[in-house]
C-alpha cells in the first residue's frame, strides 16, 4: 500500500511523499517495537538507555552521555533514569572526584532483562523488515545516511 493510500491523498510532491513516508514508517515501526516491549513494562526510551549502559561495559555514564547517545533525543533523561531506578534496573551514584557529576550504571537485573529483551526486539525488528532482503536493507540504510549528511 502506498503512503497516499494510507493517508488518503493523491497530490503529493516527491519530497512531501518522502517526508510523510519517513514519519509514517517511523511511527509504524515504533508501534511494533512498543508492542513487543509492553509486556515487560518498559518504554522504547528506557530500553534505549539500558542498551547504552550495557554498551558502557561496566563504566558509568552520566546524563549528558545518555542524552547524546539516545536514538530519540529527550530532555527527560533524568525522569527515564528515575523510572529505571525504581525498577532496580540501574544504579545512580555521585562521582567521587566531582560531586556535581552523577554516574549511572546498569544493574545485574537490568542486564538480565536486556538479555531477555534482545530476543523479543530481534523478532520485532524481523517483523518490521520482513519485506526487504539484506541488499535492500543495506541500500535503504545507505540512502537514509546520505539523507542526513
């Protein structure tokens, strides 16, 4: 189904079609990922924070680092970390050498949850990309990278 059929219009310039198609497809793929995460009571942004922290390989991250590496930039990184703290998926502490700096690390429970979520998210990603072969996926990635350059 074309984007015009989805939004019930017929007169889009190619650039308009692209922008609307990108936004529509991003929301569609986010919805699939959100449904996969819903049983675990975790948002896509919380999942992203946990993956960033796992990627730190035990080294703490601060709020600025998390915000810089987020897929969806958010001004509410503090609130995301607070929610993960309540779920005991992360730890927060004051840096010993700079008391104004807050350090965040992932807990064993957070790592365990991520290991479980890796399978669920991979299945959701496969569902999203099922209509594309690996060559098409690479081509689309290259085009999107080019668009942002």
